[in-house]
C-alpha cells in the first residue's frame, strides 16, 4: 500500500502531488474513518442543504486520494452519500463520483463547490531514517482549497 493511501484514514482529504493517479487506476475503498468535519469548517447542511436533518451512517470511503465520500440517511429516510473531490490535474471527479455506488447507478441530488481543508503531500520512494512514523516517506502541509462537492443516491 502506498503511504499516501494511509493518510485519509487518519486525516483529511488528501492531494498527492508527487505521483498523479489516473482515474482508471483507482478503486472504491471503504476505509475512511474521519467525518467531513475534518475537511469543512461549516456543518454539511450549510454546504448541501439536502443534508438538513440527515444522520451519518459511517459508510465512508474514497476513490483515490483526491475523492472522499461519507454515507448519510436523509431526513426522509433515503440513503445518500456526500462527497468532496480535489480537482487537480489528472483527476476526473465525475468519473470517480460514479464509483461511489456499488450498483453503478448514481443519481446526482446536488452538486456545487465549497472551500475545504486538504493535505498536500509529496512522497518519495526512499524514506529518511529520522522521518515521522505516521507518514515516513512524505512531507506536506494542510491548505484550504476549492473542492467539488455533492450529494448522490444509489439506485434508480
């Protein structure tokens, strides 16, 4: 597993800048433990009004390092996913969005842009002996960036 893949499980939306990942090389993974509060300063219902009254389901995942999604049950009981994508060169957020749903049927409920925190990383194949243990081959910083965000449901 690449060191950049581990970051999102412990941190925030990550943008790996040392080696771009092509969209066809990334797969859906259900390994995100942090909620959207680690990325956004405002409540999710202020970013996407459709999340007003929604409850988090902890069905969180990622499609590559630049695209993260969080599961919710909307106020009307509909399951949905809130997502955030750092649109960097080589990353197709729309293609990654289609990978949220296992069924392949993704219905877009809303989409827009919002400022959020991202962790910009530069990772090397060879590590420094004195490097921190959490990300031994990477250096980086947290920055604020404009993210593509939206809400989708799976199925017809």
